[in-house]
């Protein structure tokens, strides 16, 4: 009877210890290997975002060219080079509230109104064509604000998978060097994604007018528009994934 009681007590104690170890989060794998796998690629952007600032102007001896006329001409030029309406958006009226600026113009008829457009291009050839049509006097700024790619989400997915596979390959040859074998994957830490990790944002800022752009025949920004029609600089994507494997 005493022996049976001792066995029951021993089993109970072991059970409690195991339960306690589980609650405390004790690691069940005695040998592990932690590795980092990486993958990268370069893609030519097919989404190039351009900011165009237009402003009213008045030449000596002439009447002021109104913003409405400037807008009509600009949008007509966009249509002429093949820019879809869906790729054109009003970004701002130079920070002015519309009702505010019209009230101010009643007091000051010479106040110059302005408007900012954001355009999306698929290649630099269209940018060249639009630049050649811009009103030099009305264009106060022309800047590429960022670039991306229409399949950027798919590219990210592919790179993460490649990075995990690279981690597994690394774990295999490292473990073999110490006569061990790689077991199951215990944890996989997905890399954080930054909104600016795959775009060139704010790299090119300029107050160049259309005329000065045409004189230079290029945009000095990371291989942007250059002589000979060279396309925009490739976007470099890179991901690193940390993986913890058990060793057999």
C-alpha cells in the first residue's frame, strides 16, 4: 500500500513539474540554430509620381493669364501625350482654401493663384513629352516625388519566400559543419515593411521650369530622364528573415 502511494505521489509531482515548466515557457528544444536569410532584386519602376505646380502670371504689357486658362491648357497637354484622367489628381491649391483665396483676390486683383497636380507616369518617355508642352511661365515647379511598381506586393512576397529558403540552406551547411542535422523550423520572424523601403521618395526636389528642363534634356535624379531615353533608376528591394531551427 505504501509503495502504491509513493508511486502515485511521484507521478503527481512529475505531472506538476511538467505543467509548471510548460506554464513558465521552458524551451523544449535542447539544441537549436538561429540563422538569417536574405534576398534582393532590382525592378524598373512603372509608377513614377510627379508633382507639377502651376501659377498665374502676368507679362509686362499683357493681361494676367488666369488660372482657369492655365488649367485647361495643362489638362489638354496631358491628354495629348496620353495621360489618363485617372492618373491626374489635384494635390492642393498651394495651401490656400478656395473661398479664402477668392475673398483675397477681391481686395487684391493682382494676387496670383496657383494649383498643384500629382501625375502618375508609367515611363519617362511620357514625362519628356509632357515637359516639351508645358507653359514655361506657368510652371513654377516640376518634381519627381516617388517611384514604385504595380506588382510591388507580389515582389515582396517572392523575396520573403526566397529569404526563408536562403535561411534553410544556411542552416543546413552550418549545422553540417558541426556534425548536426537541421530539424523543424521553430520560429520564423517576418521582416518589417516600411512604406519607403521600396520607393525613392523625396530624392529629387527642384524648382526647375519646363524651359530649364528642356535645356538640360534630363532630370538629375538617380538616373532619371537622361540623354538617349535612359529609364528611371531601378528600385532595389531587400528582405531579411530570421529563422530558428531545432537540431536533431
